[in-house]
């Protein structure tokens, strides 16, 4: 089962160079330490949307913001299960959102834009990298 991490396109070069969690280039917002991974890409998109609705700049253009989001498909073979813990923002440890206490090498992993995630019949795990 793959995991999904949603981020902004401008963060991809650093993520691809250092791995998820491999470089402290700042956080998108106040959150716990670790790499946030979701069991479904829609969860990652929902978190980004919620944060944008609550904290987005008043002069930003919503369509441009959403267009800048990218979803990294993370093969579970790159994850050490013992480094996963439940995301405290989810009401119960459902496995839908997890925090990874390590660095995830995502080189060669597919990267989808929002349209690629939401396309009917999309198979994110097999999608080509953008």
C-alpha cells in the first residue's frame, strides 16, 4: 500500500534532493516534527485545503494555490513501520494519516498534480513522475 505526501511544487527540488524530512527548510505551518503521510491522496489534499482556507493570504488566488500542490506517491518499501506513529489531529489511530520519524527517499517516486490525483479511475501508484 503506498503512502501519499502533499506539498507545494516549489518544495519539490529540495525534497527530491534531501528526501522527505531530510532538510529543515522550514515548515508550511505549525505542526509536529516528522513527515506527514496519508493512506489516501485525498486526505493530504484535504489537509492542504483546510490550512489554505484558515491561513491563506487574503490576496492569493485560490486556483493558483491549488495548482501549485503536488502529491508524492511513496512506495511502502521505503518506509520503516517502526518509525510510523498516528497523527494526533485525527480522532482515532485509524492509519489514515501518520507521522514518520525518519527521512524518506522519494527519488523516482511518482509526483502528481491535483488533476492527476482527482482524475476518475486514476491509479496514483502507477502514475508517471511530473
